[in-house]
């Protein structure tokens, strides 16, 4: 009973001995059963009988701690099974940290990087040429090397006729004509011309390349097809023009600038040391003599005569007929059709259809023939130049051109 009294004091702390309750009865019955283990026939029935009483069955529920009481000082004197009921419970495990979303951002960045690379490569490759629907709207660029159906090649001649490597130069035009010549699927070529002319020699060479091309060539004139550009066009098999196209301007010009009076006003003296009297006639530092003027005029007439003869041969006209039209002025597209310098009013699509017809096909695709894009190094070099140094080089080049070169223009 001493152990029992200590347990009761631990719970209530007043040292009194209250009447046995259901929990005590159960405890006493268990203690009696343990003490009478040597005489099972006597103690065991009593313990079993006590365990079966309604009070004993309700004891575990009565022994549960009341809400709000918590731990108490006498807990150390409780039986083992009573202490376990009041043992502190372990803290719940901390929630697992949420996975960050940084990998999603990284994945999106990688996808965008490769997409931009693919787009850049596609844009560079697309600069070569174009495939379109038969005699209709033009499609997206593809390389002419991959053309596997009957097609009409389109070459654009735009800007000043000169030696700059574009299709408005002898080298650039010939390169694209050679591609069309070597590709068996390109049956004809359309020249899309939008130029007011340029260097006479470049126009002469380009006209020869068009004349010697073995496949049909048709010209589609844009806003302007004049002078050296028209000399090139005259060698085609057929010329289309718009009603408002400025076309023709058969003639040759040579320009000399005399700045000697301006130099005198500025107090600038220029001494030209030459091997002959006329070597500095084109430098612009003095006026031309009468003999020099006559000499240059003879050169212009001679060069222009080749222009007239080239047009007459290409258009199937007499030299006199072309000379009568060689006023140096342009005609409207409507007048050009009437005087024989052009064949028909029409669009680029009309020119493509005509080229296919001359090649013997009623239906053809179209492919643009263009030179490759300029290198990245050229662009970087241009960006690295300062404005001042660029202006100085441009001025020096202009002065050198004026002093050392005489150019004939058409």
C-alpha cells in the first residue's frame, strides 16, 4: 500500500487516502496476482475476477489524463505503463523543402538559345534564292542548287551599274547566269531591272553576258531602266515595262570639273608636273584647251556609237532607227512600246510567264538567283571605323578619282 499511496500523492499531492476507485481496483488486482504467483489456485481466480468487473474494464479510460492538466510532479513515481501514457511525443517532422524552379528558367533559356541559332542560320541560307508558285506570287528563299523542278530564275539588277560585286556588276551578273546555265532545271531567266545606268564599260560587259546566254532571257522593267541598264536589257529576248517606267536614255556622258577659279579665290596654287601638256587635262585644276575638248568629244561619240550598235543588234532595229531615239532622254513605258525599245506593258509575273513560254513550258516555278551575303568581318570593319576617318578616306578617294580617272557613263 506504500507504493499505492505514493502514486496517489503524485497525482493529487494532499497525502490523504481516498476510497479506492476503478483504477485502484485494477492496480490492486494486478499486484495481488503477481504476489500470488506461487499459489495460482488462490490468487489467480481473484485477479481474473477483478479484471472482468465493469470498473476494471473502464479503468484505462478513467486513467487517461484530463485535458489541460499536462505533466505533474509525481509522474516519476507512476508505474511504467502510467508513465508511458504521459511521455512527451516527438515533434512532427519538418516539411520537405519545396523544389526550386530555377531549372525551368535554365531550360527555357537553352531552348531560346538554340532557336535563335537556328533562325540565324536559316536567315543566312535564305539569302541565296527563292521558290514560288507557277507564274504567281513568289515564295520563300531556297538555294538554286536544290531546284529539282522546271523553274525560271530571277536576277535582280538594282542600283548603279558598276564594279561592286553585286548583280549590278559584270562579275555578279555572270556568276548568277553561270548558275542558271549549269542547272538543268532552270529553263529561262528573268532580269528584274531597276537602274538608271552607270559605268559604260560595266554595261558593255554585262550586255555581252546576256547576249551570249544560251537560255531565254526576259526583262521586267521596274521604275527605271535607263542608259547602261537599258543597254543590258536590249540583249534580252523580250522586254516588259510598266506604263510609267522611265526607259531608254541612250547616250554617253563624260564629266570634267574645273575648280581653277575657286582655287585662285582661295589663294591655292596647284603645280602639275606632267610628261605632256594634256596629261593633267582631267585633273580639274585648269580649263580644257580647244584641242583637248575636241579630243574628249570624239571619245564620247565613239563610245556612244557602240551603245547604239549594241541596242540595234539586240532589238533587231537599224542603226539609224536607234540613233534617232538616242537623245539621251528617257521615254515612258507606253512610248517605248510604240517606238520599239520595249515589247509589252506587263508585270514581273507576266515576264515569268513569258520566259516559261519561250522555254517551252506552260508551268514553271521561280527561283531568285542572288549572290551570297557579305561577310561578318566586313560589317565589323565598317562599324569599327570612326566617322572622322571615314569622311577623310571618302574625301581622299573623291579627289583621287577626279585627278587620276576619266570615266564614261551611260
